[in-house]
């Protein structure tokens, strides 16, 4: 037997992921509140690949984010990924690729909105011995002057005039029911179809599946939702100096990015398929990149030009197209974005932890959001409570906490530090030259502080 949700999926208008993505762009949905090694460039086309020019110009921060979004749109067109039918318990955070139409009237029968008595005609009323409970068969009709005990959500007996709340009635010594306040016709009855009629469109294509959306879908008869599939991501952690357990020792340090990146990427809408630790091994990196069929490969470290920085040589070897090669942002300047195939990209994050966070929000977030057809958050600003020192030429991303309609900059905001961002609600976008106290700054919400769907890390 076909489930209601599956039947609706089959009957829905077919939309591929690109079309769903386009509809999200046209109908962005509700506004978001208001989301390791130490280059410059102009607006317009993506930064060209300059393999022999170590002094190429980096991409301005806003243009880098726009480039990542454009790259994702091109990948979605190339991939023509088919929407998937996802069980409700696995659909949180996905984007609807088909309209959500009601499969039944809601409610599907007249129900009691309160615990009390179902009444017929004027009182006082004789009360039946047996009550009416939710989930039971349709009760016998009432006759004038008759009442029956009824629970919230139970089916209303035929010929019911109103429901009298428990606290609004009393019984006399003969067991007859009397109202203690006036009873209006239809009072506390939820009539069939009050919320919607079968076939009504409840939500359009492009809606984000929040917990409330999942509840509505279940109430409307769905077992599955037709959604844009999650972008598949493989994470490659590079560096011989990284430990996976215990205390740092003998020049070795703990790997902070291996534990941090997968849940963060999931919060951005990705399906993280694998996390591999490769070390500083050019051949192993080449094998891992060429063997991956993920939509996005994320690497950590190795994006500069040192003796064990193998990301650029690997990209040259496989003929990848560098779309962004360095960004005018601190921390995170040596991040990069490369197109490996028409429908596959690589984001190279710097190895320092806060610099890697900068790369996530600059390049990975717009790319994954676009691939997942999620609505873009509305930009918003708040005044800075304290002055923030700026870089002479580059944008700075500074961890802040939100207090009393303002943003308080946090200390411990160096490229290798996570102490500040671990306590932060957002990152403030500080323009070149810095910002004075009271100056409005654009804010990038962090997933756990943004509310809504971003809090889902699994």
C-alpha cells in the first residue's frame, strides 16, 4: 500500500534541484534574525589562476562569497540532481522541492477544542453515562436536552450545539448539567476543515523543513517529504603535526578541526560522508581528491606556499580551475575555492582554527547553502559596543556576543584561537581600517546562536 506521503510525492509537479533553487531565490522566505599561515583584487570576474605568480591579487571578501554562490548555482545546473523522498524524521533542515498540499481536511472531522461536555439544544441537560474520548469511534448523536462528557480532540457527536468547558458547568443534585456562563452556538468546536481543505497548498517549494514544518506535514498526512538532497562533503585533514587524542607534546598539537568541521558542515546543510586524516603527503592527497565523488571536498591546511603545502600543486596536477585563490580577509587570507569538475568543488581552509572558521563562513557557507537550496539569511547590523582594530586593507571577522541590541567584541580572536568564537554568538564584519565604538557592523550568525534550523548538528 502506498503511504499518503509517497502518493503525494508521486503526484507533485516534478522539479529538479536547479528549479527548486531558483524558486528559493525568487521567494527567499522568512528573514533570518536581523546566519594558519600568513593577495588583493578587484570586483567582477572570479580571480584567475596564476600558478607562476606568487604575487597574484586576492579576492575581496564580498566578491569571494558571491563567487562561491555562483559556483554552486553552476554546479546545480550541471548535476541536475533529482529531489529525494525523505522520511519526516530525517528531513529536518532540508528544502522542499515540491509544494506541500494537504492530503486531508484539517481537522478531518469536527473535534472538541476543550475538555468538557458536548451539548444539544438549551439547558439544563441530562448527562449520558458514557463519555467521548479522542481516538474512539464516532459517538451516537445527541438529542435536544442531552449532554455527554467529551475530551479535547474527541469527535463531536452529531447534532451537537456547542461544547461547554469543564470549568464553565456544574451539575445539580439530580445530575443535570447547568452552565455558569452563557453558551454560544458552536462554542469550542473545531469544525472540519477549519485549518485547511484537502488539496490546499500549505507551503511552497523552497520552504525550509523546520520542526514546525515536519509537524504540519505529519498532520496533513505525509510520511515523506520531497526535498533537495543534502550536498555531500568529504573532509580531508592535513598535517603531520596533528594528534587525535591526549595532550600536545614534542611539537605535536591536537587536531581541533577534525572534531569541529563535521558538525559545523552539517549545520550548514551538508551530509558529511567521510573525515580522513592524511598528513603532509602529496600523493595521498592526490589519491583522496581524485577518488572522491562528493559535491564538495573540504581540506584543512596546506593552502599556502610552504614546503609541505600540497593543495595548490595537487590542484594544478589535476587541472582544477581556481575560482578564489586568497581572500582579503583576516583571519583566513590563504583560503581558496577550486572547481574540480562541473559539479564538484574544493574549499581549501587554512590550518589555523579561527582562520578555518573564516573560510567556512566565507566560501563553504554560501556554496553549501546554495547547493541545498536554502534561503539566504537577510543581512543585519548592530552597533559595536567597543572599537575594533582593523587591518589596513582587508576585512576582519571578529567574534562578538550580542547584548542589549549591540555587539560586544571578544578577545582571543587570533587566527589560531578558538576561545573567542567558542563563546560567540556571531562574527562581526569589520571593514578595512577598523570600526569605532557605536558603528554599525554586519553580523554573521553562528549556527548554534542563530536559532531556527541551524542548531541541528546531526
